[in-house]
């Protein structure tokens, strides 16, 4: 799969996961602070882009050196690990930005912890990991679905005879 297509798949998975988190929130919580999805996603996308450029460069360097040694499976494993690192580190960085106040409030509220709020320092720690997992799960599903779809389309296009 081409490098550009892989980057597009990662971006689409990121957008889908963010949309999933934003769309599930109650209208008087997260959606009050971020009236549109793009307002919500704009700050997170800045974090994602910076980390993407750093990790994608790492993947290209590591992937190319692994391919040179005929270890394409190693290159794939490194790529998957870096993609997951991109997702988790973006969530961790975004959590600490000024614009994530509404996210922190939402994940520290009764809406999320309807069985009872954790107390003290546990609330902050558990709220952070709740947000990370709520964003990572739809990201994994979207990326897997996009990979399958992309591979199916590319195999289908290769099966079409070319006229010369």
C-alpha cells in the first residue's frame, strides 16, 4: 500500500473516532463548548498532525531499513505500533491542552460515571483513560474497516484487465 494512502487511512480513522466521541456527548456538555465537529476537532488535529509527522518519519526510516533486510513483517509490526502510539499520544496531549476543558468536564461528570463518581486523584486518572479508550476503540474499528476496504478495492482494481 502506498505511503500516501496509508496516511489518508490514518487521518480518516482519526476523524471518525473524534466524530464518534463528539456525536455521543450530550448537547449541553461537549457540544455546547464545541457547537460543530470541526471546532472540536481543530485543536486535536493540530496535536495529531505534529505527532503524525514525527512518527510517520520514524516509520519511514524504520520501515525502509526493515524492508531492505527482507523483513516486511517487522515493518508492518512497527507501523501498527507507531499508528497506535500516534492515537494514544494524541489523546494524551490533547487532554492537556486548554481547549480540552469541556472533555475533562465531560469525562469527570455523572454522565460518564453514572454508577458513581470516583473520588480524589482517581477521578482525573480514570477520566483520562476513559477518554483515551473511548477515542481509541472507534479508531481501531475504523482503521481495520478502512484497511479491509482499501485492500479489497486495490485487489479489485488489479483484477480488471488493462487495455493497451
